[in-house]
C-alpha cells in the first residue's frame, strides 16, 4: 500500500512539473494546464484514503454567482443597448475590428521599414538634364516609363533632383488602414526646381511625374531592403502611375508600400487648373502645326477638367491629409467606423478600379457628415457606420446639387469654380476643402447609384431583426457577377474609336490622354439606361481590375482591355415587357422617339383610342421575353454607337436549352419555351377540374377540399406534361384508349396527383381492409359520375386511384 501511494505521489509530481513548464510558454496553455490540475486535484480528493479516514471534499464558493453586477458591467450593458444593434452585434464588431486592425507589433515593423525607405529616398543623387522627348537615358536603366506617351513629341527638359520631402500619407497615418494585405502610402514631393513655367500644358507635368518615378525605381531596384518593385495605376487612372514596393524577407507577406508623387503648394497657381480651362492643346495632341502659347487660341479649345483634376490632386494631397487629420484624429469611434465601412465597401467591390467609390472618398464623406453635424466624434463605431449608410441611402445631391467641403468662412475667390459649374461638367460632384478639386471627377452617375442602392439594402438588413445582419454586411462577399441578374459584355473594343465620332466627343480624347474607353463609357451607360427604362432598377459597369507590371515591361494601355461588362438588376414587374410606348404622334417628342429607336418605332392604336409611337419586341414564350433586354441593348448600341451586334454578348439565357422540351415536329403546335406556359395551361386545366369535381351530384360524401400535390402545381416540375394527343392513334374501348396496331404508339403522358378531401362521417369502419375497399368504391363511383356528368375519360388502377383526362 505504501508503494502504491508513493508511485501516485511521483506521478502527481511529474504532472505538476510538466504543467509548470508548459505555463511558461503560452498563456492559453496556462489556462488549460490549470484546469487539468484542478480536475486532477478533485479526482484525488474524491478517492478514499485507504490508510486513514476519508478526505472531505471542500465546499465550492458560489457567492460570486449571485453577486449583483458591477458598475462597469452595467455601463457595458447600457452601451450595448444604446450604442450598438445588440450585445451580440457589439461582440461581433469588436472581434472584426481586432481581426482587420494592424497589430502594434506589425506597426513597429512597418515604421522601421518606412524610416529606412525614407532615408534611401532622401539620399538619391541628382541626375543630368535631359530632353523630355529624348528618353534614351531611361533605356540604359532598364526601366520602362510607366505612362502611355501619345504623342511622344513634347517640349521641355527634365532633371531628377533629390525629393524635397518624403511623407507618410493615407489611411495608415490616420489609423484607418485595414488588413489583409494593407498598403501604406508614401508621398515623394517633387522639388519646384524640377518644373518649368509651362509644365501644366500638354502633359508635360504628367511625363515628368512618370520619369521621376522611373528614376526612383531604377535606384531602389538595387536596394537590399526591397524584394520586388512594380508599377501600377492609382485607382486605374492611366494618367497617375505609382510605384509598389514589396519589402524583403517575411515583411513582404504582410504589407506593401505605394510610392506616390506630389507637388509643393506653390508649384502652380490653382486657378490655372479651373475646370473650364484648357491645358492640352488640340493641335499638339493631333500633331498639327501650331503654337504652344498658353493664351493663344485658348477660347476655341475644349476644356480639360479631368486632366486638370489629375494635377490638382497632386498639389492638394497634403491639404487633404491635414483636413482628415483634424477631423478624425481625436475620435477612436470615427476611425473604427471608417474601418467597418471599408470592409463593407471591399466586400461589394465598390472600391476597385477607375471612378470607384474609394476608401479616400469614403473618409472624406464621413468628414462631410461630421461637418454637417450629422455625425459627432462621441458616437460608437456602429453608430458611425449605420448613420453613414443611412445618409448614403438618402443622399440625392451627388448628381444634382453637388456636395462641398469648402468652409463658408473661406474668403471669396472669383477664380474658384462654383458648384453649378462643377455640376455642368461632371456627373458626380464632391468638392474638396480648397474648392478647386472634384473628388469624384472620374465617377459616373451609375456608380454612385449602386453605392446608394447597396446602402439602402444594408439599412434594411440592420432594421430586420430576423436577419443576421453582421453576416450579410461584413462577412458575405457580393461580387459583381453575383449582384446582377443579367450581364452584358462588349468585345472588340477598338470599335469604340469610331463611336467617339458618332457621339461627337472627339475633343474629350484630349482630356483623357487618348483613352477612348473612359470617353465612351458614360455615353454607353446613358444609352442603356434610356433604352431599358423601367425594365431595370440598376445599371453598373464592372470596373477593370488595376493590374501591376514589372519595371521592364511597357505600361498596359486601353487597347489591352479585352471587354467591358455591364450589370443589369431587373425590375420584376417590367423586366419582361415587350412594349415600349412612346409619345402621341402629333407632338414634337415623337420625332426624337423615332430618332432614338429607328426602324423599330411604329404607330399603334391602343385600347384607350390613342395613337402613339411604340416599339414592340415580338415574343411567343416567357423564355423569349426574358431576352428582351439583350435584344434592346444590341439594337441601341448598334444604332447609336456603331457596335456590331455579334460583339454584344448577353449573359442571361445560356441554360435555357436544358429546360427545353424536345419537339416531335419542326413546327410544333404548342410554344413550349422553358415550360412556364405549360405550367399555366396545366393550372388552368386543374382549376377547371376542381370546378367540375365540386359540381358533382349524387356523391356518397361531399368534397370539402381539393389540393394538387404534384410539383407542377407549385411551378417546380422541370418538364411539365404536354397535352395528351393520342386520340388519332388509339381507339376507345369502354373507358380506355387502346393503341391501333398499325399506327405508332402514342407518347407517354405523365399523370399529376390531386388529393380530394371528403367531408367527415361517423360511418367509416374500423377495420383497415374495409377502409381500403370503401375508398376503392368511392373512387369507382367518382369516376363514373365524372364520365356521366362531364364526359371525361376515367380509369382506375390497382391502387384504386382514378385518372381523369
């Protein structure tokens, strides 16, 4: 007995030693080992002591279970009730923020790398002066200029000088950067001495900006702290390339650094880039002889608002950062709310590509709501997120009146454009604090409509208690192809070059540096929106994913884009409408209606006696009516944009062939389609049969209810039955149709099950076999009455079920 106790004590000692060693490694293992020790101790105490009296089990202290909640716990419960959707929602948001927020350890690594990178950038040596048109010196560095230079000939000189400043900008500095794969933005300030007096003209600054990045990349590619360097376009803008830096070793798996270029505030006057001014001369862009005097012939030149905005963004980058810093720096709730909204944007792919609703625009919009007192810094992250979505869902001034961050106390400036001027030039207007830059210059009306639509859907989810709103808002991806009902692809995009002439927008090519895709996109969306009308609730263009390329590769241009995709969110009430009713024939709007629709428009008399222009898309089946949107899009794009019909690919009915019933003749008597019409025919026959059954006389028991249990009655049958057409190939033998020997056997027709519920009666027998026989008698009687009173052919199977045709 003593040996046994000694062995037990040694085993317990070994277990305790192992638990102590494990507790030194990790806190989580600490808790597990403590629990194991407690359990072992309880087991040891529960065992009887054979050498002496039994050991008493210690009493558990349960007083803390009935203790009233502390003031801190009460405050947390009250905050969860007042500031959050629910306590569960609060815990989910807290956990999500912990997952997407950059940890302090990682921030230390990022800061250390940024200091090293900043030192390398500030130590770059100055270069020699070169002509802007002659770029042979770039070839020696084995780095391609990340800009499409069309035309190549341009006046001016370029000399690389050491950056005047290197600053960390963007969401990382503000504390709203989120994981995974965070991008830290650095702004390299180009010295004023690198610029010349007329560099705002004819893409000179944009080329110097690209050459400056090229020189930086050529030196950094030999750095030991950098693993990889690539170029990309900032938010898909071909005029704004940036340099993406991947740190060496393991750091490159956790973050990347984007190097931007910016200008000193005094580099140019802001009024030189007024949205109504021209800074790209037509004769230079078209390689025609002429002068580059900034004042000569300017009144006859088209304005270049997008080109001007691209330069203004570099000049006002520091002011935008200061504005954001002053607005949200002191509020942790605002920062966390912006982080939640960024997750919401990313899950819906709303922050991708050119003209997207980027995280920067989102942050500025939150500051706009703070300025308008619709938000305040004391709100929780959930309240910031919910109120921002609520204002987005109800905001309709983006495209009509415009939004502005300009302080009313700012001194008046006659050179500053007004909101009315912004609205006359851009589709979406959101003016920055300087009053010169439209933050949504590249955005089209359909993009902001989709953002507002998604905000409305999200608010409905938050207001519905039966829906897991956290899962739908933050955890479920909503990719473009899943969001929309129908997808429209445009291929062979080189045809859009001729579309610019048909639209009469050749001058806008100057504004977009020759990018005909961006020039035509708004017109294509307007055509689709006007032609489809009430059939769709929402139209959007899928943004092109911004790609990266190596330093030795040429930058991708607009000719490399293979297709443009449009999404159509259908209105269920009007999506299958085949009629487009126009104005009356005797008013002036009728001519514009005929001009828009072309030969498809015709005069028609309607039931109310009116004679109007109308467009009809003939369709026999519902399957054909579902393709009306595709037919309209092909016709309109071919007529107004000159796009071949075969280049417009409509994704919406490719699987219809799987639901089509094989026809026995080339010209079938019944238009089957995908079965919807046959479902309706069967339901009409079923309703008629129900009336006939209820009208039967001399039944032993009255019918109280009739229910169709076959899948066809709930529109769930893949191939609904066709009408029985076997009378010509059969002869009647009593109540049965018998095939004729010398003719083909008639096709099989599926029977559909219908349950008739009879009225209750106390005369039913208790024996199971007697009930079966009585049911069979009722079936026989029911078949005879149907045949006698309604002349329907009936038959009874061995299972005593009647079949009526």
